[in-house]
C-alpha cells in the first residue's frame, strides 16, 4: 500500500501560479499511474491531470490544458502539478491519487484510483 501526502496549496490571486507536490511513501511511486483530482464545494470530485508510469504520456481535462503541467520524479517518489494562469474557478481541494492497475492506461474516472491523499486547498481570489 502507498501513502500519499499533498502539499503546496494556498491562496493566490487570479493569474498567479502554484506548484503542488504529492509525496509517496510505502511503495515505489514508479509502480503507479498518478493523477490529480479536485473538488470544489458542492461539486463532484473531477479529474484534472494524470501521468503514465514512464512519464511519457499525460492527459488533462480541457479546462486546464495549456495552464497546468503534471510531472513526476520517480527517484524522489514525488508527483507535481504546476498550475499557471490560475482562475477563480480553479478554487478547490486538490487530491493526489494512484492507480495500481497493471494496464498502462490512463483513466479519468475516480473509481479507477486505489489510493488517495488527504488533499490540499487551493484558493484563487478574483
């Protein structure tokens, strides 16, 4: 089992940037497809971005394409989400998640992910 801990959230103005980190312990992060999800108040948890084990394939939800970048450093057992040009609608709790499926297929459904962090709050002021 892998434990995930997010950090890097905070309060930022519209147009600002934040870098989220997700540190893993217990298992080697390279064994998992990794993703970021977010959940705004009163809304469902939604997919934001994901990255394959090899770091060669990424996927993003349309609303963050060109603004967010997911990356991973398997040697440091850490996944990152660089968020630029932030908007008020990006305000949410951001969660890191790990998919242990042996299939090398990035999936967007939250039910496909086996392990979750506790979340980190991102607030973008207008």
